[in-house]
């Protein structure tokens, strides 16, 4: 028998696919040197952006692990809520 996924699990996978395919972008800001700083950087464990790796946090924000962390931290119950916070 196949495992039935809940609505929120399907929403997490959908949002992850959207991030992966560059349909949506993680929220954050760039500094003058072009380094990206995630808005919810406390939810990821990754090196700080540098001139050599300016998108380290952006790459971390495009992972399934990050989407799950957003859902758990903010208690999202729908795809729309996740998209507002990503």
C-alpha cells in the first residue's frame, strides 16, 4: 500500500521544486559586494557569504531542509503561507 502524504508535505515538496527551478526566490538582501544574506539566516547552517562564495546562503535556501525548517519554525499550514515566508 502506498504511503499517503499530507497536504503540508505536498506543499513542502511543491515549494522546494519551485525554488529549485527558480520559479520563486528566497527572501533576503544583497550587500554592495554582491553577497546574498538570507532573511531567515538563523534557520540554516552554512558559511557566511564571502567574495569567493557570495551565494552560499542563497543555495542553502533552495533546499528541502530549509523549506521544512520554515514550516516548523513558523507553523505554516498551507502552500501560500510557505511562499510568503520563503
